[in-house]
C-alpha cells in the first residue's frame, strides 16, 4: 500500500483547522500529522516533522503566512507549501507565488476539489483556485500597470465592497448582500484600503464618491 501524503496545517482559527483536518483525513491518501495556531509554531513543527505538504493561512497574528512560507522555503525543506486563504486579491496571490508557494487555494472550495488539488500539488503541479487564473493572467499581461492609479488594480469583489462602503453599509450587511462571510469582507476591506493608501472605511467611502 502506498504511503499516505503527510500534511501539517498552519492556521490561527482552531475550528477551521479541525474541519480541514477531518475533511482531508477522510481520504486515505492523506495523513494530517500536525496542526499549528501561528506561523512561528508552524515553522518549528514543519522543521521537526518535514511533512510532504504544508497548508498555510495568509492572515495570522505575529508571523503571517507569507513570512512563514518564506522561512520554510529558506530552510530548503522538501515540503510543498500551499496557501489556503479567503483572500482572492491579486497582491496576495502574486506575493505568495513570488515567495515560493506551490499552490494558492481558497477556503470556500468544495472538499473534493481541495483533496484533488492537493494530489495534483504532490505530482509537482502548481495549483491555483480556478477563480484566480484570470487574475494571474491579467497580472502577467499588464505587469507595468501604473501604481499611481491604484483603483485599477482592485479586484471585482473589492470594487463591489468599495461601493457598499460608499453606500454606508456595515460588514454584516455587506456579507449578506454578497453572499460571503464577515471575515472575508474584513480581508477585502483591508486590502482595498492598502491599495488606495487609505486608513479607514470612511475615507474609502469619501474616495469612492469623489470618483463617481
């Protein structure tokens, strides 16, 4: 019998870690050998256990996902690293790939799709969530996009949320209207504020009104 693929999950949400662990473990081809609640803890665990695959969340307190990924790659370990996140922002996708990610998947994907992508990753393929291929394509076609026109780099979802902010909607209302979670809304707001070089949702709302 073929040896199962060993996996370590690094994510600061305990319930999510447990859910993904149970979901992956239902497939006999996988064996979850460890979980970590922070980047620093995860890095230590990966160095000690050298799993075949590491699933890394991006948004963690302290050492974030990109930093964790970078340290793992710098350690020259054989582990393949897959970012598993709620963020579909171009800036996060490109930063993760530049840091050496072997895949970039979104947390809202179906369980069977996640397992299938992890199997592809083990075969040496760089795996991407299907909704991200167009974002990556645009980034490659327009690499010299002027960063002074930051609004152009907003994803379609970020533009939708920006409009919601301009309409004065709170996070829960935005989440309900777009069919996503509060956490996902917060992540998108964080990224659009960063891209627009603003510090608050109020500033974003004012910016949106001025651009109309």
